[in-house]
C-alpha cells in the first residue's frame, strides 16, 4: 500500500449506519494504515467513537469531532481545530452521502433540500474551509466520494441523489482546475454498488424495485449479474483507491473521475418493464 507517513487526513462521514465497514470508516482506517494521523467526523457520536477506536488500534493518532457537514460554522471549527492541533491538513476526504427515493414529480422539496444540503453543500463547505489551510501550507489532496449514479440511471428514481453526485463530480473538476497551481489536487471516486451497512438498510427494497423480484435474495443475485465482475464491491475497494489518490504515486492525477464499479457502467443493464 502507498505510504502517507506523517500526513494529516480529515475524513468527513467516518461513522457507519450499522455494524460493519462503511466507506468512510474503511477510509479512515486505510489512511491510518498508510501512516496518516487521522481526524474523523460524523453526526453520530457512538458510531464515530467506534471508528476512532479502530483507527487507534492501527497505532495511529486520531482526533474525533461531532459536526454537521451542512453547517458552515461547524465545518469551519473542525478544520481550524485540526490545523491548530496538527499543524497541517494534507488530505480532505468527503464521504457524506444521503440518498432518497423519488423522481422529480414524487420527491418533496424538503427531502430534495436535505439531500442537496448534505451531499453538495457539505462538499462545498469542507473545501471552502480546508483549501485556505492547504494553500498556506503548500498543497494538499481532496478526494470526494461520488457515484456512478452521476453518470448512469441505475434503474430506480433517485433524482436528488443522482443530481447531487453529478454536482460533486463537476465541483471536483472545477476545484482541480482552479487550485492546481497551488499544488492542490482534487479527484472524485465514482463508486458503484458497494456492500456496506448503508446498502444493507435499503438493498432488499431497492433491488426488488429494480427487477420486480419477490425474493430479496434473488433480486440481489439479479443485481450482481448486471456487473461484469459478478459481485458487489466493498468499502475497502473505495478506501484503497482513496489512499492511492492521496499518495505521491498519483501526483499527476487531478480532476479525474476514478470509476470503482466492477464494470457496472460498461453495459446496458435494465430491460424495459412496461
């Protein structure tokens, strides 16, 4: 694995909605294994404490902060606290992501605003408050976790989620272009179907709705068969990609969409059902 010895990484969305490895939790531990001091943030205090314990079990120093990524003062204070304590912010990892079902005529405005606030405004705010420190300290790396939903319709109406991820992809490119001269790189990981606790919460409904299968296990098998590699990814697939993007091995990669999806977006997936 790439070495990030001595780097300071800040991971937003480092908790988990249930037992197991979320993308954010795996990223925090992966950065620790690569040599980073890690600052982890989330809105769930108990889950965040679990992540911190896992990071510290790797022998890494870890700071934890409860905060709302959609609140500017909260994000500002977290960034300032990390920089004051550790002296640098080398890596910003944005993992927060809310999803909601519904197309443009079904989703309500409150839900739309909630998804956009967490997913889009959250990335805007973390970058807004991290970039000045990175500029002053001579550079840094921003990695935003996006989704293949920004690139393809995946079978169910999730317009707020898809639009928010599309905005993150576009924002990442704009940041990379503007701040490249300041030695700040920014990339987005376009994640496919990743088998995390978040997926488990809604997987049965989602896959059954996509394929019209009554049996949840069969619906899952049908979904896996739409992937050329014939299985879902896991949180480590995303986390290991993030570590690579933060490393010197990726020093000439910026503004890129790194697709981590087992080939999901390579082919037509869903026959018409009407």
